[in-house]
C-alpha cells in the first residue's frame, strides 16, 4: 500500500524508532517459553495471569514448560479485568515473598498490564501513581515475557501499563522503555478457547487501535505501516473468527493484527475515541472495547475535515471506495459500525446505559485524557459533548 497521502509529497517527519521486543509468532510457539526464560538468564519466575484462564489448562501448561527448564515458578492469578492499583499492590506483595528475577505475563491485556505494573514497583519502588506519564522509572526493570491469549490490547507490543486508580477508576498510562516486553510469544492456539463475546469485544478494540493510530498527529511512516497492516489483517479476520472460533488461520491473523496495532500505538499513540473510553468505563463500567466501538464511527466523521484521505487509505484497503473519495471517512465510519454490530455489542451510548445528564462531565474528563492531544482534529469539551450526544442514539 502507498504511504499516507498527507505526507507523500512532504519530507517525512522526524521519528525515533527503537524496537525493544523479540516477537515469536505461530501455532504451538508457547513451547518456546522455557527456552526464552533460559536465554534471559532468570531463575525464579513470577507467572502473572487470571483465575479464569486457569480453567482452560493453559496456565498449568505454561508453568510446566517453564519448570521443565529448571526454573522455579510462583504464580499470581489474582488479576481482574481493567486492573487497578489494588491488583498491582497484591501482586507486588506476592512477588516480594518469592524473590523473583523474571516475569511472565500470560493472558489478556489485563494480565500483561498488571505484570508491567508489578515490574515497575518491584524494580523501582513507590506506588503506581509515581509512574503516571513517560520515562519515570530510574532503575533497571526485570526481564518480561508477554504471552497474549486474546487479540485486543496489543499490550505485548507496548512499553505502557494501563492501570486504573482503585478509588477513581480512571486509568493511568504508565510508560517507560524499560517496561517493554523482552519477548512476545504470539501463539494463536491460545486464543481458540476465548468465548465469542470476548473475541468480538477484543477484536473491536484492536481495530480501533489500527484506525486511530493511523491518523494521529504523532504518526510517522513506520507507525503508518504497522497500522495499515494491522487493519488489513483485522477487518478481514474478525467476521471469520466470530463465525468460526476454531478457524486457526483467522485467529492467527487477529493475533498478529493486534500486535501490529499495538506496535503502531507505541509509535503514534491514539485519539479521541480512546479519550472518551476512559470516562465511560470509569463511570458506567463500560467494557473498553465496547466504549471505543461506540465512539469510533463518530470520531472518524468528526476528523474527516483533517484526515479524510488517510481514512480513504483504510477504506480502499477494505474495498469500500477509492482513497480520494470525498466521502471516504463517512464510508469507513459506516463499515466500522457494521463490524461493531456484527460483534453483537451496543452501538450507541443508550445501549451502554449512559446517563445523558453526565455528558458534560464525561466531555470535560475526555478532554483531559492524554490521548486527546494526538487526535488529528483538535477537540475542546464542547466538541466531546457533541460527540457524546451524537453517540447517544446512533
């Protein structure tokens, strides 16, 4: 595919690319986890996961593969969806007792983010609030292996841990290059056991990452390559895995697409749909993938004056229209909405049980989110408020 039209006739923007993660992809690659631990020269491994995943047998299998290489494994499985500072603090106390020197995160984005959070605190001390922002870890961090069992957040490709404050439920993006996974193992066989509902919601999340990261103010040629390839994998594979959860080829496409979208975020950040998702989750418990799925079509239309041709690249890749179609953003927004409908989740804020009286507060909080500054078209609270009102009865 061609480079973004907006930059094709200009000097490429300055960027600093520093890949930090070895990526191992393919069915059955979980078998390499013990070898990877040995190469990282650890001896006492903390395995961070969740109790729901244990029922699938994947956790015990991973533990045995690590122990077979001579490592001792301590397993922390008290991780909840949208992990909070409480999850991280419990994991920290557990890890201190185990004297660990290597961490393996196995599960969805919640387990991987919690593993990163534990790593921040056990390596550098303090509390999670100390690392809200970028580059605040002053000491080396333990080696981390990320093994996603969902195809959504792309956390294994990022140096950020998203941890919610346990009191306010607002997510803190805590980022540092040292927090990135040393190794990411992408084994699509691990995703087959996901319920269809989880497959759909995490898939919408990954698609939102590909779309938003492609048009941000911080985008560059490398992030655009990641975003385009992620979109190409994801939009084709999501309908297939919803129809046939055992389609391993499509599962692999989803997992690779989610990783590439995560890599795009690492280099270009996100936009207004994600700025809205945080307040919606904090106030109404809206699942993140649902929140961004509801908001993304409206954000695409809002951004059209600044990013129509970029959206046109994605629309063309999905055979919706030519890239230079003046209605490309509108067509892409409609297509994204159709994918959300296919996922069987709410398509408007009314379906998410959002109280319209809180829209002004949601808009104000969205405007303060870090990702808002990267949106291609600037937004103030009144703009966010209008987006919310459009999304109430979409």
